[in-house]
C-alpha cells in the first residue's frame, strides 16, 4: 500500500527492527514510522499525523533509489573485485594524497586493504589490513616488521554494502504499530493556518503533537520490547553485526535506563504537520522553544527551513526532480545575510555540482564534476574546486577504477602475532620508529607550529617536505 493512499484500515500489526539509543528512537520513530500506514477515517487528525511519518520514509527512499545503479549491483554480486583509487588535495598549506586499494574474494573469504597517506609526495603513513580465517591482520608500513591480528568475522563487500538483504519493513512495521498504539488522538491539536512554499501562500490545516519525555519513553519502551521478538532480532543482527545475546543485553540496558528516568511531562518539542484537502501533506516541522526545523514539499519544489531565537536562520529551496535541482536560498546570522545559489545536475556520464555563497562583499564557490569514464570498469574522475572570489583555496581530485579480479597473497602473514600478546619492547620500538620518522616529525612540527606562527612560517614548515 502506498503511504499517501486513502484506506479504511490500518495495516496489520507486525514486528519491527533496530537497536538504538533513546533520542534517535524519536527521530527513527518519526522517520521510521509508516511505510504503509494510509488514512483510516478520512481527515482524521491522528491518521494524517501518522501518515506524515511515512512520507518522510518515502522521501528518503526516493533519494536512495535514485543512487541505485546497475554497476553497483554488479559490484555486490561479484565473487571477486578490486577497487583502486586516489584522492588528492592541493591547498596553500600543502598537497595531500590518499592512495587506496580494496580487494575482496568472496569464495576464499578474504579481503585486503592497502592505504598510503602522503604529504607533498612523501609518505606520511601507510598500512595494510587483511581479513582471513576469522581474523583481521594489520601492519603499519615502515613501523611494524610483522602483521598483528585479532579475532574478526569476515564480511564480504556485498555484506557490507548490500542493504537489500535486510528486511527493514519488519522493523518499521513494529515502530508503526507501537506509535499508533501509544499516540492518543486527544493529544493532537488541529487548527487552520497557512504556509508559504516557494512564492505561494497556501491555506492548510495544522496538526500539533507535543512530545514530552513521558510520551517518548512510553513509545520507546514498547518499541524496544518488540525489538526482542524473533523476526526483528534476526534483522537487527544483520544491521549491527552483533550476536543476538549482545543485542538483547543492550536493549535490556536501554529499557532499564528508560524505566529509571523521571518521565517529565514538560514539552521537549512540538511535531507539526501541515496538510490541505483530505490528507495531502505539504510540510512537517519540529519546533522547540529555541529552534524550529521544517521540511516542505509541493510538486517539484522542496524547501528546508531553520530558525532560532538567536536570530539564526536557513531557508533553502530545491527545484527539480530525479537528482537534478536548482538551489536557491539564504543563511541568516543576526544582521548578516548570505545568499545561496547553485545547481546539481546528473546524467549517465556526468554529475555537476555548483554552489555559491555571497554576502555582497565576499563570495565563495564550490564547483565540481564527477565523470564516468568507463561504465564497465567503474572508472571515474572527479574534480572539485573551492574558491574565494576568484582565488583557488583548494582543489580536490579523485580517481577510481574497478576490476573483477582479486589476488590476495596471505603468505605475507607468516610470523603474524596476536596483538593481545604484543610486548612492551615491541610497542616501544614501534613508537620510537614513528616519532623518529623525519616526515612525521616535520608534519607534527608544522601542525603545532601553525598555532603560534604566521601563515608564512606554516607554509615554510610544510614546504620543508
């Protein structure tokens, strides 16, 4: 059932998912809530309020689906793969590079990561991580003579990246059910109001549900108890890569903490929903006594609003769809106002990002392009430039390349040692090598010198590389 569909019944009660900390439960509560709720009695305030949670989920899902691709599916389904790449940053403070390689062999249950971080083309630090035989092995280049290891369960690239294997509906169904059962419709206030979306003033009905610690804890307890059910726990194990025993222990600790809290009836914040007609939701908003955050949506226009009692505010509009947007708005800080303009344009071959900020005196701009050079191999090249007026502040380039092979040599693990058995002498030797390394010494000097030196001195230190 679609979230915005009118229905005469709530969805069947099922069982839910996650393992969370208390306050996220409210947002996960208010974002997780209703992937299939619908409206029971048309126009009934409780159902419109619940429906708004589902709309949040749908909006997030739209963005995630827009990022899906055939190549991503190819990566996830492959038995072997190697991803190579580099990230380079050029700035007045120096040039920095990160070179990386990730290989995964699903059949042999091995993966390998190679990392090198360089400053002005000199290696600052590098390392290797190899997962094999339910152990994770690691070694710092230049500083460790052998690999050290600790227990770790192998996770393939697919297991790390493929969220489709997790049935999130089992989690959201529980959250929906428990919120539905623990929100009293007499606590929802309805009034006529109006909102502005883009340049349009629209008459709407405003619903307000005041959230207190007592109400929040009541909902949270119900959700946490349901999280221990068989179906939901199975999904939580996948999400958090923890054992059922550990998850139940953590959930019980959270339940105990909630039961011991004061359960204040003071209002933490108001959750407001603005809709027109029978149930077309245009805006949802969280408002405390100090700050208000809102998100509105009408046709191809999405708008984010934030304001605080201190005079700070943000109003940003996104016009467009399918990850092709123009951006327009402003950021307010007291008497100062910064205009924000830009666009985000995505095609099969390229993604372009242009954002500019100006207060009338100073202007900053971020311009970027992500190019797909070869769809079959996932070869991409990206360039981002940050400017102040017409002066380049920093430039970032990124390159990636994928091949569907993996040659992971675990013979390098000969002589590997359990990290828990490392001796004081070995640790002292590693520390001495790190602190006596000339590249690291100069890097540390430049960092600490930068706090007390002029810009010229800092540049001088960095140029010593």
